[in-house]
C-alpha cells in the first residue's frame, strides 16, 4: 500500500518535475559509472562522497546563487567568459559544478592506455611524446599549491597546452591568464584523493592514468577543433 | 639561526575523539615535516637564510614563492599544534576574555565570527584570531599557507589562534563536513597558551 502511494505521488509529480527542469539549462548529470567502477585506482568511498556530496553541493549552491536570473538560461561557457563580473559564490560553484562533470567524463572503468588518432598527433606535436606530456601534466598537478585543477587545453591557435588553475577556476574563465578550450582535466583538491592516498598526491596522479577515458578526450578535442 | 622542526607537544592520539590519531600523525610527520624540509631548502640560497620567520614574512613578497608557501606551512602548523591541548576547550578568561567581550559582544559572538571565517574560506587556508598594531583583535582567514604576519596579507596582525582548514586537516574523520571539524576544534583549544600570547603582545 505504501508502495502504491509512493508511485501515485511520483506520478502526479512528473509534470512539475519536467516544468522545473525547463526553467534552467543546468542539470546535475548522473555519474556515468558506479561508485566502485574505478577501483582500485579511485576508491568507492571517495567517488561517492566526491560526487554525491562535493559535486552536488557545488551544483545546489550554483543553482541557488543564480535563481531567478538570466544565468539560469545562459550556457556555462558564456558564464565563464565574463566570470570576473560575478560574485565569488557564482564563480566558485559554477566552476565546481562544471569542472567535476567534465572530470567524471574523463574517466571510465578499464580506461588508461594511450590516445590515438588526431589527439595523439596533437599531443606529440605539442609535447614531443605522450610520455613527456604525462610527465608535464603530472608535474603541474604536484606543483599546484593548495586546491585546484590541471588541464589539457586547446588554445586559440589550435595548439595544446597544459595549465593549472586554483580552487574551482578553469581555462574558460576570463580571470585566467592563459585561456582556451579544456579537453581533459584532473582534480587535485585533497578531497579527490585523501581517503586513499593522504599526502601522496603524486601516487594519486600515477593511478589516475589507469582510468583515463581517451575516447572522451578525443571527442572533446575533435569538437574543439571543428569549431575553428 | 638554524631552523628547527618542532616537537609535537602531545601524543598523536591526545586530541581524540575530536581530532583523530591518524590525522595528527600524517599532518605532523608528513605535511608539517615536508613544509619544514622544503622551507629549509628554499631559504638556503636567499639573503634571508637564518632570519626569523617573522622577519621573513615581513618581506615575503620579495622572496621566492616556495619561501612563502613552505615558510607559512612551517610557522602556521607550529602555532596550530601549540594552540591545542588534550585538556583544552572551555572559554578564555582574564584580559583576553575582556578583550573578546569588548570587541565582539560575547564569546559566542566571537566564535560565530571565527566559524564563519573558517567555513567560508574557499579551497585551502586558515582562520585566525590576531592582534593588530593598535592592540585590537581581528578575525580573518587566509589562502593556502599565508598568514597575517605576511606583507601580502590584507589583515596584517600578529596571530594568536589559528585553525587549519585545508582538507588534509579533517578529511579522514569529517570528509566534506568542515563545519563539524570546526565545532570539534573548540573542544581542544588551549586558552592558556592563547592568553599568554595575547599578554605578551599587549604588555
Ligand atoms: Fe573535487
Ligand atoms: Fe595542515
């Protein structure tokens, strides 16, 4: 009986839920795999807290901060392009919302290996070799002091570069010195690795290469170069 | 002068259950020790080698970033360990209590202000209670390993109480719940030490 009642409530709520969704462009996307899917490299508890607490809080705080404003219908990339005009609550939570969604997509179970195709060519052209790219990317991750992110970015000239940003900033933001289209990222906030790796951020970065979803990164790269 | 890596003034498990033994061990023996080692390496080839940390901070903007980050990490953690005690908690008394009441209305109002500073620091950083040059108190927060003694600080003062709000300070026990960690912290604050620091500044 209880169950029937639940379905009844769920059913009559559908039109309201749909209406609420239409009012904003911004959605909290499901995690593309199970919490334990990236074990043993990224542990289940970290994934669960990271997605369900940290990421969700950024999303909720972001939607609360823009409620009733034009930003509800403004694409994230457009918001980032003039983020310097926004208060910290929008900058921090918009970044936290968007960055994490990209980060989940950059990973998958049974990932890793090496990129191929045009992405591989571009990496080799910009960094000499895939191994050298990995080395530079990992260094940027270890060197980021405090909380932040590391990015592989397509610049205005179509060339790839590595950048690191503080806190929840990203390479789309007009507060960044070197801007471009991010195609790949790594979260180096302590919450991303502390339960499993504690102070050993370098070990977390080494493990991360085993779960990279290079097909996704390839797609991001292709769509960023197609726009040119 | 030679730089010394200070002893932890109590056992790793002394602040249980408010701050857990594993967090204390990693925080002191890994994080704090690494700041010390990297500070010593970074200061070695500068003119400031041998200067006190206070002197270094007063012109830290002219020194390499590694000195600012790791010198801050060394000093801040030392102050933090000394700010806590297994027999801590309660409320301040004497001249510090008077100053807090005069400035913030009550100890509870001060705590609320400090809690806000600690909870609202986005990313990694510290919350501080400090004494300004005019001897008034001030509550503020700083990013990463910066502190109010640094010439780059926007709340220049002498810190007497510091709370580490980097995620490494609380993640093993509290995960994303920083406010719970901040509440727990008040149970171990060593008010006698904070009082002594206050007295030595206003004397
Ligand atoms: Fe994160
Ligand atoms: Fe710390």
